[in-house]
């Protein structure tokens, strides 16, 4: 396992460190900054969360939340999704972009759930990733937020912040997931990912991170302050 410095938080005004950010210090500060961090997709059931997460690819949670109320009202079950009218489904999903492929994905997903799982979303990683259009990221979102099963969701924000904090130089999501699993106890995995995502969306932007506003700048090896 690669060594991660456990150095104490530097004094205010100290230059940024080039050592990896201490995981416990990062977790504590993110908890202070984002005590209410949560999944930003709206859902009321495991099926709704699974569908919303599949739809969130290449778009924003905000936009997904704009279309899912009508979607869930018209197609509330896996069986109804599997039998959906393609044109109607495409019309609902059009604001998300890639609406044709997403409509086809939802119909296939609904069919697989109806035929293989009695219409229920399985609470098992292996079973989830066997569903059409469901990868580890989506599966971990569903497991952690619908079933309270510890999992690490490596989306674009989590991967970017893990590299900026010096915890890994991997870009492969599975290897990043394993590295974070080594650094943090399972009980912290789900909420840690929410807080990393909140931080990535609000301060640690992909192109121009707001390091001057970041409470972690003093322990972040990537900070430019």
C-alpha cells in the first residue's frame, strides 16, 4: 500500500504541502463543510434511483430531476418500463440528450428486472452489474443510497479529487475505488463520496478549482494558493 502522510494540519498561512493529503483530515473537514451532503438525484424507491442514475450519464442531476417526475408517474414499475412506447419515452427523455439510446436502455433495463428479478431491484453488486446499462458506479450508488450497503462511487468528481489529494494517480475507476477502500473504513464510504462530489461541484472544479476558497488548500498537494 502506498504511504499517505499523517502529518498534522499546517498552520494558517503555511504554503501548501506536496505530501498526499491526510485522509482523516480531509474527511473531517469535508464533514464540517458539508454535514448534509446527500445524493442529489430525487428518488423514492430503489427502482427510481436506479433509473435516475442510469439517466444521469452525460448530463446533470438537476436536469434528470426535471424529467423524472413525469417518467416515474407514467412508468412506475419495471414491467411498465419494459412495455413503454418508445416514442413516448423518447419525448420525456429528450431534454437529457442521447434520448434515443437512453430510452432503449430503460426499456432493456425494465425487461431484465421484470424477467429476472420479479420487477425488483437486486441489493447485490454482482446482480446489479449484470443488468443492461449498469456498471459499478451505478451499482454502488444504488447499493449505498437505496439499501445502505457500503460502496464507493467513483464518478468524475471523486476520481478527480482522489488524484488531486495525492491518494492515487490512477484514472481507472475500479483501481481508484479500491484505493479509497484501503484509506477509509466501510462505514464512511457512502457519505465520503457524497462529500467529495459536493466539494467537486462547489469548489474543486475540473478546470479552475477555487483553491483560494478551499478549506483544504493547506493540506492539498494540488492547491494553487
